[in-house]
C-alpha cells in the first residue's frame, strides 16, 4: 500500500477504523501533534506527556498517559497494550530545577527506559525520528546523541525503524522558528561559516507521510532511512528564500571568521531561544546534513514538497473563526519558555546524570557494590557506610543520624541495573520519588550513575553551592577510580550484600 500527500492531510471516516494501538512519546510536540491528526482515525492513539492533566484537548489522540521517561516504571506502565511505539523525544532542556549532566546522557536514559519498556510490553515495532548523520566526520554532541539514541532503542530486541531527517519545516518546530525569527527581526544579518553548510530540509507534511508509511510496515522493520526534501540548500540560502516568502528584503553579509560562541549568543538573544537549545544546534550546523538517498519517498509513493511551499505552509495563519486542529495552532515550543517560567512549574528537585567507564567483565551490580565500598575508603574518616540487608546508610561528620539512607529495590534491580530509593537522612527530605540508579548502556561500554527527583533538606542556595558541587566532585573521583579499574585485568566480582539476588 502507498500513501499520497493527500491521504496524509485528509480523513475519510467511512473507510478508516481503529486497527491497532500506537503509543507516541513526544505527542505534544509539533511532529507528534501533526502525526496524531494524520492517523488518529485509523488507530487507537495514546500520547505520552509529563502531565496528563495539562495535555491538549480536542486532539486526535484517544487518551494521554502521564509518563516521566526518566522513570523505567512510568515507561513500562505507559506502553502497556501498545503494538507500535513511536519515539519523537529529544531532551536538550533541563528536566529539573537543578540538572547536572549533559543532554546526551539525559537522552540516553530516556531512550533506554523506552526500549526496555517496549520489550516488556511485547511491542512489535519502535519508530524513531532521528537526525541525518554525515559520513566520515567527527560528530557534534547533538548528532552523536541522536546516533546513541538510535542504537539504544534497538538494543533490547524490538525492531526499530529509523527516519533520519535534517531541518523540519513546520509550524511549532524549534529550529524553523529560530530561522523565521532571525529573518523577521534582522534587516541585516551576518553569515558565519556554518551558514554555508549544505543541508536538505524537509516539510513537516512529508515527515508525517513517511512516518505513516512505516508504521506497522514489516518491510521497514530494522531499517534506517535518510529523508529530505527535493533541494540541497545552505542555511544562508534558506534564510534569503524564507525572507522572499515572507515578503521582506534582507541583506546577508558573509563573515566566516565570526566565532561560534558569538553566533550562539546573538541567535539566542534575537530569537528568544535559550542557549541550552541554541548551542548544540549551532554546533551541528557545521556538518553537511544531506540525505544519502531518499528511497523511502519513492516506496511511499510520495512527491517531496518544494522548500518555498513548505515554508509558506509553515508560516500560514489559519483562517479566523474556523476550527483549528492542534497541529495547526500557533504555539511557541516549550523550549522557548524563559528559565524562570520552566523552573516555577517544578519542585526544588535535582537530577544528576553521570556517564562512567565500565571495566571489562563487570556489570551495574558490581559498580553499585564498588561505589559503596570505595566511598568510605576514599573519604575516611569523614564518610562511613553501613550495609544492613538491602539498606545502605551513609554516616559522616560525627552525626548519629545518617546523612542519607538508600534502600535497594530488589524487584526492580538486576545485573544490568541497580535501583536504590533515597528514603531519608539529614540531607534528604524523603519526599517524592528520590532515587539513585546504576545502569549499563551502549552494549556495556558505560554505566550511568543517576540521581532522579532528589529533594534536599538544605536551603536551596546553600545546597546549590555545597552539596551539589560535592556530589560532582565525588562522581569525578569515582570515574577516575573506574577508569583505573578498566585499565587493569578483570578481578573477581565482590559483593557487599546490597545487590539483588
């Protein structure tokens, strides 16, 4: 069966009846909303969102489920009953009031949880929208993250269909909005070296049509496809043609020696996009983002949308006094909200994610035990650890009350993942779902040590400049310890009795 662009944009209730359950992570994003409008009458759609109570109304989704993808338990519950799981998530923005760690490692945890949950739910196919990967180049952190997510989603046996795309031209897209705001707000622009990099933008409608084609299509299982529009353009050319579509004249002056740090600053200031979002995108723009082939477009029976038409569609305002589907409403991406606005919606919580080297022949269970053994040795006489069954108590500074109490969750732990709940202590409030985990990632090359939803008892300002930095220092030293272990021959595994049996 093939899909035309017309089929993507219209619905015929007489012939479309729900046929299967599809769960979409990233359902409230601009791609997820458009995909929902396109396939909502054909399938039972379940959208995942951090807060189901705040999910958009009057959409094509049959239901929304609250899901924090940093929680494996949440992901498992969210994917119950799914035949197909779609992953449209990319985590470049802070996920807590204080976030320690790179967006690459945040992405890795979310993708790992999603893939593990898909295996447990018996999902038939995972569909992932990633980024174009240039050949023969050292990748930026942004593109390396996309590739790691792709590998992670396929690490647990569920067939993955990956669509790799560059700039997606559509209403509500962060990258497109950035370009449109630059064009609208700057009569004269400078053109850094990255603006001359070739890229192959693609219309949102085409991306949706291709996603629709691969959903439940066995011929695409386990395959990766580059997708792009009909034209290869530089960013400078795209801005000039966007200006023409808008109907304004813009002068773009070449200035190839402008440093990327200055580019990041002025793009952030002019567009209102936070630097956490702008920085990795600018870094990636130095790569040629061109599709190696576009076979999928032919297999789907589709004709790619020209650039000018795609921009015109993305910028078009819907007619007044007409019902507008969620995917067509004017909206500013969540990533563009100011930092205070994002922080005000959260508790005083902390997320700290550190990637550590995993010594050969070791696993996450060994790393958890090694951490409990190493910490008091490395910080004697300031820290000592008591192990009692599945509980670990951290004592220090001569206090009788433990600084922290960690309780292993035996039923949620195994050789490749160890989960501890932070239940109480002088430094922990004991509220919420504070937890520490060690998990293997990327085929056992690394282990992630992560603290989630931790709420400190210290006043926030004091915590921010004391305990928070102390944790990073401890993890830096533990990383060095594991690196030395990695360089040595494997030793016999040791256990302190806190790991799941």
